[in-house]
């Protein structure tokens, strides 16, 4: 059977794979605690669901404009002005089938074959795969705990070539929780201006920052920087709307028009009902968002402290998002029966099989010394999971 080279060189998402495996084990009656999913465990607020029900009852179930309904695009403009000090017009906004879709459209529009996109590592698993699907070349800039998982500007500068098309900025970051300081964003913006590069700013976790950390949109650093920035965000994380699949991008009119043409020929419009729900979310107060972030802050403290109390674990404090990303390489070389745990995949497999705890190996994020645990789960799950992990680590030979 013929399968295209494009499809063959695309890797499956390890986060979705580990979540699916944990779900299947639960369906088989196995008691698995999952730290894999990158989605809030809170329900979508009732007023958002009510807006969707109203849309259904009103028969708002037909095609919409490909780029999204005008009221929603206007509400996104209002949000960007209110939260980020950024002025956009509705024709500079495209509504997409989730933030991932906005990023996919972006790479399809800006990359020709062989064009390079600089991606700080550790990175969200889908960035390099989407670049490759656009026939581009992902170029990685590595950082670790010593720099707070934020790459130095010199390291980024060294990766720029004549083929570089864009730099990805994900702050707060999945998987590390790193929040880029304003100075580093200013330095990246300066590089983009000097080398005529796009900046792809993934701001999906902007609402989830802790301990005095502050989210800055790199597009807010000046009009020329804004013109080079493709800002990506969505409803999934802040409003607990992962399954509704509503994301968006804001950029120069020509870029949005090109992304709309791509979307015309792929998905067409996002779901009409979900668009009305997103409109309600953006126009309401953020009380539910603040309550969720307060809960995440408490869980963050519990999981980071607990992980650092397990021998062999070293967990940096995440400034944002809802992930812990401990370094577990001190445990590599330990034995599990006749097997040796020599990488993050083997260690994650051990925790799933022995501790019945699902985590995501760091290999998929470009950081094989680490594993990722989502703390978008209850405190009871965190405490029980930490106890299971500690017991499993103690049992290693």
C-alpha cells in the first residue's frame, strides 16, 4: 500500500497516545492515575454551554464565513486590546478549529520547501511536525533548568541562516511552564527585525501564570514587531473548552487572507455552535478563569514539592501553564527486572506498568532527561500519584 513520504515522516503525538493508553487501561478496569492530558479537568462554565444550547435552539447550525463570524472576530479584537494592548481589525483575525489548527495554517502559509523555523526546546510536540508537514525544516535551540528553560539570545542568533523564516515563541511554555521575561522577548524581536523574520507567538497559556510572573505578548513591543508577529491563542485552556475546538490567529491582513484561503480548502469554518459559545466566553467576566488558575497554583505547589522529595527527581518551578517537567536522568541505569531504564520512554513505561501512573516522556518534547506531568487534575490525584511514583522509584534495582 502506498503511503506518502509526508505521512510517513510525521510522528504521532505522544501526549495523545499516552492519554489514550491510560483511558484504555481504565476501561479494562485498571486503576490508572493520568498526568498526561494537556487539558483542564474543570467543566466548561455553564454560561458558555448555555450559549451553545441557545445557538442550537435558534438553528445556528449552518456554514459560517470561513474565518469565523464577525461578532466573534470583533470580540477577539476587543480581547486583544483589553488584555494585551494590541489593536487589530476583524479582517486581521481568523477563527480556527483549535489553536493547533491556527498554527498549522500559519506554517502552511509562511513556509516554502527548505525554509527553516527556529523552535526553542523543550518544545510542544506538534511544532516540528507541523513545520515538516509544510515542507519546512525545524531548527532547535536547546535550553535546560540552568536558564529556566528559556534559551539565551546568543543561542538563538547562532541558528539563524539565510533560510530562516521564523522564530517560535511559546510563553508560558508547554511542557516546561517557562515564562519568557520581557528582556528576552525584546531581544528576539530585535533579531526578527534585523533578519526580516516572522515571530510565531503561541500564547494559549497566557492566563496561567503564578508567583508574580507576568505574560507579555511580544507583538506589544512596537508596531514593526506586531507586523512581523503571528499571534496564536484559543479558548481551550483558559475557558476549559478543549473539545469545542476554537482557536484563532491575529496577524497582518495579507497573512490572514492567505490562512483563510488554506482554511477554505481544508476545514472551512469552525463549528458554528462552538463559535457562539466562544463569543459568550470572551464577552463575560473572567471569574471562572481566575478560580481555575487559583486552583492550579495550589496544585502546582503540591506537585513540585512532592516531586522534589522523590530521590532522583529534580523539578524546576514552572512560572506558568499547568505542567511540571522534572529531570529524572539520575535514575537512568536503574534496573526493572531484566530491563534497564535508560531513557524517558522506558521510565514512563515503568511508571505506567508498575505504578499505574501515566506521564509523558520528555523525548517527544526534545528533552529525554525529563518527563512531563500535567497538574490539571485533583489534589487527591496528585498526592496519590506522587505516593505511587515514590514507591515505584524505591523499588528500582
